[in-house]
């Protein structure tokens, strides 16, 4: 009788069932460089504490976008097609405003230049 399926090794291409130490080290280095860069620019961390909610909203949006990119990759399979669809989806609101003559607004103005 076969054993019950489990999800204790979800990435079969990894040799071990743990997060690789190189990956953890790179993430730690990125975090360290970010914190040092913020401190060197003179930003006071206490003043930015009131924007924690915006940080969390941005993190949630990034997780949602990552989930959508992975979903596109599962449906369509090719990396180039998935990237083209994501870029088209991100630029479509800006391009629609630009074609209507309303111009671009806010943070998406880079795609109209």
C-alpha cells in the first residue's frame, strides 16, 4: 500500500528539505545593505514608523503580484509570454489615459515618456 502524500518536500529540485544557506545569506545581506543605506541617507527611523501600514500594503501587493505571475506561468508556461502579459497589464491604465489625452498621473508617468 503506498504511503500518504505529504507536502514536506515541495521543491523537488532542492537537495535538502531546508532553505539553502546561500539564499538566507543573500536575503540577510540585502536587508543589511538596505538598513545601512537608509541610515546613511539621514532618514530617522522613528519618523518613518508611522508609515508601517503603507509598507505592509506594499508588501501585500507584491505578494499578490507574485502569485499572479506564478499563476500566469502555470497557465502559459513560457517566461517571455508571462513577462509580456505582466508588463502589458501594468502599463495599460497609463496608456489608456495617454490615448484619451488626459496625460499620465502619479507614479505611472514613466511609461508615457
